[in-house]
């Protein structure tokens, strides 16, 4: 085995050294370096071993990975030097090793603050298992004391650390526990402790033996202690025992916050401390599900373990042998009726296979389909079905893209439908803006599901690789891997592909710290203001996954000027300018390249950024909102010139110029609403059926309101059907009586919808499961969860509520927001049953409690005798003796002709 290997950076590394590992920038898609430990160096795959000492060629390396906390969870971790160990290894190319670093356990560091101040220093105290998705504590093997001597000696001689659950660590680090009866070691699972004398006993050594441990909250006492307690009770000399102090544990004491003395020699010793490794691993699992004696076996598995799937929860309930088995007409599993045959090529003869190949090529004239995996799989399946049904090859037809599967009730496509040119253009634009973040790309496409986008991404990437390979064959091959550049010219070689070489202008800045001066410019990850990082920020991101991002104001234009702000004469806009650098220094500094950043807008409903087009900005009032949360449908060419409904109404005057919400209370001090509220979601308003206005938020969260067109959230209907108690109740936030109120979902407080939004109450939608599905219950599906979708508004006092709410702007796999799904399912007015005037007349009849002469069915017998229409707000009888009617329009036209023009105009 090799003693050491020289990296391209000039550093020498050996086995058990810690290194940064990363492929090229394009392959890892901008993620930071990975930290790993070298387990062994390996020759090329398939090469023979044993060329002699010092003559081996090593091109691969086996690495034991470390995880960052951000890799396994979404919890924010302020310490960028903290890692998670793992019992997981992988073989990588040796060219992926970048540089050397140092990783040790937390308990071996005396000055943690000084350790983290030094570059390339990391530490760990926990382990993450990627298979069972669980974290474990890591302690030193010498701290384990509650073990027999022969097991403890083997454990400490082989391994440096022990992996266990957090609840098991106090038991492992406690003093040796011996049974009070047999004086043998008490293992934790089969041990019970006396609550009075604090001695430990085997559950089988107690008389009578204990079948189970006491329940949580209950204690157990041994027989001598129980007898002593009974004697004290009988003698009436019961005294409250003095509280027994917990014996001092031998666990490692927690470290204080004092500053230890800095000792450089001690720090160097900590870096080079000797760590014991057994079969290339420094730790093993010794937790709740480990048998202590298994440690003596050198071939025992060292990986973390979980609870076994044994017990009634995971086992089937088998009826007794004497019970008669019910005879059900169910096919036996594993039979031909329950197995779908995908191919019978192995049962065909050579003549049949050759004949089958001829028929396969005759099914299509497209050469690309003959190489398509989906098409070939489906063709093989259909040929196999024809063979099993004794049908000829000529009966197979591939023109139908759907098929009937045995396990599904409906037909499904065996391949995705063809992508249009517009969809491909939107997909490539999304890849250009978001990279491999396919959820954001799916939002850009809008017409495809997440599964289709993922499958198309694989085909699209293969086509790009095909074009690159064809270009390489035509114009020359890439340099070979063995032609490595010299070590002293690592930066200029840039095998990582993340150094920016072509520089244009000096008006861009670092995407994190906003500096404009750097000796080297690095490529930046997605999501920053610019696509470049300075030398300091670039290395901090690659090594420590840490970026001190300076916020960027949204009202700053790319040329550096602020919108709406004019620099007065003699007054600096941004403060005093820094002194110019010397000419010698300025000549060595490279200006950053001019890389335009994708514009991002912040939605006023969810306060999240989004690309232009998904988040729209009003051209007149600067109001910003997600298009799906306000019922906005805009062409891509009209995104920049889009105007909100209120601003548009100022020009068209289709509705009232008084834009106050009809569902909110009337304020005493009235101001022009169209000039205010552009920085709030309450700016989003929709016209009503009476040419008034109502907030989108009020219309959605008041249950009696509906929309004529839910795709655009207009027109607002049903304001007259709101119960009287909603208008008469007093708002607990503003104290006003006017306006329609809603009730909190967790208490009895009532308030206006707009008042709740202004006071920071929680708005969202909850999917409530439906057990007994009734006809009047409408069920919908959102993000894989099926049930009844209910709008929820909670007070600030209920922030710790266990409700799982979906935000207003949260989207599902199809790109629809939660507000869109709710309105589409529950807020659509019954426009197919009657027109708008008739629906309004019915609502007025319900309010007045008057007997309605309007037929409930449009096809009823009552109709106008003059124009023969079935639709009218009211039918007037022509005579009291005959059942002849006339509609509202004909009645008043006839009355106007009879009474004269003056009476008609009146």
C-alpha cells in the first residue's frame, strides 16, 4: 500500500489523512467541497497488483465521508466547522482530491475557539447514518466504563470512538453495574434498579422474576427494602427519607466557557494525535440494539442498528389451525392471473426471433424510436402478449400510445407525449436560470408534471453530451488524465473549472460581500445577486459552505443608481468614497466580469423571492404578487407592462373608482385607496358583480363568497348571502361593527379578514381527512395529500398550533398554488345552471324570504308567452284565469307602450 501521494496542490497525503474531495464545478453543480478521510489507495480498476514497492500506480482512493449538518436537515447551523461522521465509504478518482484538512473529535480539542480560527480545521461529535436516516452520539471508547473488563479491553484496544444513542450514553459512561443477587454484570435491557437502595438486579434474579420493567412514572423496590418499609409503616415511625443524591457519574464533564491558554505546541499535538483504527474504521456502534458479547467477534458488523420488526405491530394475525378457512373467490398470489408477463423472448426459437426483428422494424419508420428504451420495452411487451394469445405478429400495433395495465383501472401512456417547441424553450430557459433545480424549472414550464420534467431532463442531457462528443471527435479530443499540469501552476490549470478567466467590465461585484476587487474570481452558486465570488468568499464557500451574504436592495438598478432618488448637488449619495489604491497594487487586481443576474422579485403575500413572470410587478404602482395567488394570466411578452386591476380600472373605468372593499369596515378617514397599500397584499382587489371592489383575501376566506371565473378570480358574487351576524359582530382587533367578520380557527375571536392580515395572523389552507365520504363532501388533492381543503386563519396566540398548513403561494407538482386549488374546487359559482342576473335574483329572494315565482329548473313549464324565453328574474301573469306568463323585459316594454313614452321614461 502506498505510504503517501502528492496532490496537484503540492501537498503530500497518506492513509487516514483528511482531505477535500470534489469533482469539477459543472458536475457537482456548484456545491461545496466534501470532507473525507483516506482509507486506502487503489490501482486502476482491473489492473494487476504487486509491481514492486514504490512502483505501484494508484489512480483511485477509498474515502470515508463526512456530512455537513445542512446536508442532512434544514436546520440552520451557525458553526461552519461542525461535521457529522458516517460509517459510509466510496471509491473515487484520485484527481478529485483538492487539498488536505484536519478533522478530530470534539473531546480531543482543548481550545475550540482557537481551533476554529485556524484554516482547514473541522470537528465532529455526532454520527449520521445515511441508511436509517438517524443521528447518534460519538464518545471516546475510554469513557465507556459500564462493561465487563474483557469486553471493555477489546473495545478500547480496537476502536477510538463508540457510537450510541443519546439516551444510552449515561448508562455506558456510568460505573460498573453488578447484580445485587448474582454479582454478575447487569446489561441495560434486562436490568431493573431499586428505587430506595439504588442497587441493580437482573429481572430474572428477582423473586418472583419480573416479566417487564415498571411503566414510566412508577418505581420498583427490592424485597428487603419493601419489608423495611412495611415495618416502618406498622410501627408508625415513618419518616420521610432524605433525598438520595445521585452518585457522581464518570461521564466526561461539560466544558466551561472560560478561555484556556493558547498553546501552539499543544494545538500541533492535537492535529497529529494517534487514532486507533480497526479494519480502517475508528468507531463502531455500541448502543441500545447491540449485544455486548458480539464485540469480541472481529467480523461483527459495526454499523448502527434499529429496532427489529418483530411483534404484533409488524406481523400478520394468523387464525388458529382448527378454524375453517373462508373460501373467497380471490386469485392466488404468484399465479399467472396475478403476474404480468413483460417478455417471452427466452421462449422463442431463433427463427421466431429473427422474424420478430423484421416485424419490429416494420412497425415504425422513425429510426430514433428503434433505439428508444420506452418504445422497445412496450413493443416487446405487446409482442409477448400476442405470442401468449396465439396471435400473429401482424396484430401488434404501436400507433396507440396508451395501454391497459393489470393493476390500474384507467389506461396510461407508456411514454410521455412529445414536447412542443414552446415547452422546450421554457425548459432551456429554466435550466439557464436555475441550473439543475428541477422544481424551479418545472414552474418555468408550467404545463408538465415533475415526473415528466425529470425524465425529459435525462434525455435532454444525453442529447447535449452526444453533441459534445461529436464535436470532440470532429475537432479534437480532450487532454488525457495522465497529462496533468505541473503542481506549481495549479491555479492556471483550473482542473476544477470554477475560475473565471474571461473578464469584461469592472462594474460587477462579488455576489456575497459586494466587493469589486479581488485577485481571483470564482464561479458562484445559484441564487446570489451575481454569478461571481471574490477569492475570500469563493474559498469560504468551497471549504466551509459559508457565505456572509450582504443583502441587496430591490430598488437598485444594475447601473448602481437608485430609482426615484436624485443626487443633490454637493451631497454624496452613498457616503464618502474610499481612497484609491496605489498604482502598483491596482495593476495586480483583476476586475470582476460583467455577468448579468436573473431578476428576482419579492411577493408581498408570502415574502418570498421568485423569477419575473411567476412574480409580477405592476408597471404603475410597483405592486408585486405571485400570479397564481391573484388569478393573473399574462403572456410572456406583456410581463413587464402588466398592471394590477386597480390601476387598469383607472384607465378603463369598467368598475367604480371608489376601490374600498365592500367586505371591510368603512373607515372614518377616507383616502384614495388606489394610491395606498402598494406594499401590502391587500392591494389585490377584484371587481364585484355590482361594479364594486373586494379584497382577494376577504373573498377567499369568507365562505359565502364565490367567483364567476375562478381562473381569474372575478367577478365576486354572493356578498348579499353573508349572514347578518357576520355584519353585526364587533371586530376584536379594530373595534368596528361594520364589515363582515370571520372567526379564528382555534378560538372564539372574531375579526375582519383585512385586520387579521395587518396584525400578522396566520393564513393558510389545511387538508382535513374525510373518513365517511358523503355526496355533499368535496374532496381534493394537494401535494399528494387528499381530503377536504379548509381555509384556516389563526391568531398570533396560536403560533404553536399543530396544524399543518399550506401557505397561500405554495405550489404543487402541477404549478398551481394552494389558493388556486381551493378556489377552483370550492369557489366556482354555478354558472352552468343559470346566468348571473338569475343567480342574483335567487339570492335576493332568499334574503327577503319572499315566495319566488322563478322556476328552479330552467327547463320548467313556465315561459314567456311573447318571446318564449325560460329565463327571467320574475314572470308576470297575463291574466288571472289562464296560466300564461310574460318575462320581466316583455312586461315592462308592453307597459311602456301602453302608458306612453313619458310614463315609460319615468
